[in-house]
C-alpha cells in the first residue's frame, strides 16, 4: 500500500509552509516595531516635504507588509509554500482591482458632478 507523499503533520502548524519558530516571530516583531517607529518619527519631526513623507510612509508600509507576510504568515516561494502563496497573491490582486476601480469611479463622479 502506498502512502501519499504530502501527509498533514499536526506538529507543523501550517500545511504547506515551513515550521514556525520563535526566532521568526521575534525577528518579525522587532522589524515591525522599527518600521512603525520610523514612520511615526518621520511624521512627527517633519523630516521631509509633504509629498516625500507620503512616498516614504508608503514605502515603509510596503516593507511592513512584506515583513509581516514573511515572518508571521510564513508565506514563501519555495515548493512547499507555493500552495499558500498563490491564493494570497490572487487576494492581493483582487483588493487592488477593487481599490483601483473604486478610486476610478470616485474620480469620474467628482469630475462629472462638479461644475466646470
């Protein structure tokens, strides 16, 4: 009798991902804290112009998203993590389509409803 090659392991908390370790959680926590503190510091001290602050905060938010995805959700591009990575990327794509469509509709409504 043959056994399937991908059995569910109850000790591996996340089927299709690498095992979760305390060091990954601690690393994610420290990096998240530093990125959040950097964002607050930049805004509080007005280190840059307004447009540069917007760009900097956006970059820090993307870095924060990547840190939390890799350290806490443990999604990766390895052969074991792809089955969880693809639906996650599709969900991000759907969110961007909905956000982009909503912003496009609001811009067009604002343009067409306001007197010229």
